[in-house]
């Protein structure tokens, strides 16, 4: 399994937080759909401040896209072109 290069620069604590956020984002999006999921809900369920999400991912679109992309890579399906 290849670890994304941006994750290699993170401390173990930051990597764990990032993975937790992405896991929650994937789960909520699958359960509720993109439109129903908010950054506030993802933050609350991830145990981080909403500002943390914006500092890391900038937008909801980028957060959800990153979650989907990393799942594809981890499952060996390649990248979205």
C-alpha cells in the first residue's frame, strides 16, 4: 500500500486525526449523501474543531474528494483522473 506523500510529512498524531476525519467523512457521505453532510457534523463526529477541517482541507468539496480518492488508492483502484 502506498501512503500519499502529503501524509508522510505528518506526525503520527496528525496522521491518525486525518484518517479519522476522512473515515467519518466517507461514512457520513455514504449514509446521508453529499448534500446532507456538513463540515460541522464531520468535525463533531471526528472530535475536532470545524476550523481544523477548513485548515486541512479548505472546502467540503476538497474534503469529500480527498476521502474518495484515498479510498480508491487504498483499495488498489488507482486515482481519479
